[in-house]
């Protein structure tokens, strides 16, 4: 056990491993500091793997693509230089560059919502906010679409990449891109028994409903497609669980509540 700040530990452990799947990220504190810490960790692990031709899978996100527009986009879509999480594109580049040094490096761009089993980063955060404010807010107009994947499907994609992914590959790991921001807020509200209400981005920022970067992220479409992963990794047979149903009355329901 260790942290992303323990570069010597990351280096020695990576060197002794058969493969490395890197899923950690420091969500607390200043975002730019977390990105720099992540890049240093990536460099430490890939340097240790240089010449081994072992697999290194870096977990990135679709957030730095920014507003993708109304149609789900592929891995070729250019990132948005003004997106709140734009700095992570440099971390992707660090991982991909390792392919030129004898590492079978792969980048997974996870969607905004990796969910299931009562976990994820954003859903519990939204629930805590709605519980505190007694309202499940969303950014108007509310029809912005986002992507998501059940965590079990994501885990299976990592295992498939160990077998099939070529060096230097980038994959979108998403099974759905048709979930609206309003729909998520309404599901959170139904779970907690509070109303869902739309507010402008300006009011959300002024009232500090969420951190600024999070509010901006929910103000636009972020939709990706995963044809490449399905084709090259043979990633199929996805979970049949619906994200909104799971938020409303599934794994996100308090355990002491009788249905």
C-alpha cells in the first residue's frame, strides 16, 4: 500500500509486476497539483518498465474533450484547450510516449460516470450536495448528455486490454452516451425524496453549489463512443443495469431503507 507521492515505491513495485493498471488520481486539493502528481507517478512507473514490453494501462477521462456536441465522438476527436481538465492530455501523452521505450502502454479514457455498487466519484458527491441543500440541482437547460459505464464492465475492459491492446493505443470506455444531466438529478432527487431543480451555470458558480470545474463539466455535452474498444478488445456483453434505475432505487439506496 502506498500513495502517488511515493515515487520510489511506485517504481520498484512496477518493475516487479507482470503488468501495471494505473487507476489512482488525487481528487482532493488543487486540480493542477493532482495532475502534476499523476504525471510524476506515470513517469516513475513507465521508466521502471522501460524495455520490458510489459503492459501499462493509464486511466484518463473524457472530461478534457470538453463539449463534444450532440453526437458521440471517437478517440480522434480533438481535446478542448479550454476544458477544466485539459491538463490531463499531457499525462496521456506521457503514457503513450512510453510505447517508444519498450512499454506496451495503453490509455483508457473513462467516461464522466463510472458507476455501480453504490460507488463512483460524482454520484455520491451529487447525493451529498442534494442532501445538504434539500434540492437535486442540475445546470439548465438540463438536456446536456453525458456518458457512463458500469464499473463491472470497466473492470472487464482492463482485463481484455492486458491481452489484446497494442502499444500506444487509446480507448474510450463507455457503454452509454444518452443520459441527461437532468435525468441524473431527478434520479438523485427520487432516491433522497427531494425535488430536482434547474439553475443557470452562473448561479451554480456564484452559490458554489459544486466546485467550479464540476459545474462547468455539467453545463455541456460530453458524449463518446467505444466502437474501437468493442472491436479491438472484444469488449461486449455489457451489464444490463440502467444507471438511473440504480441511482433511484438500486445500489445507491441507503442500506437501512426497506423497499
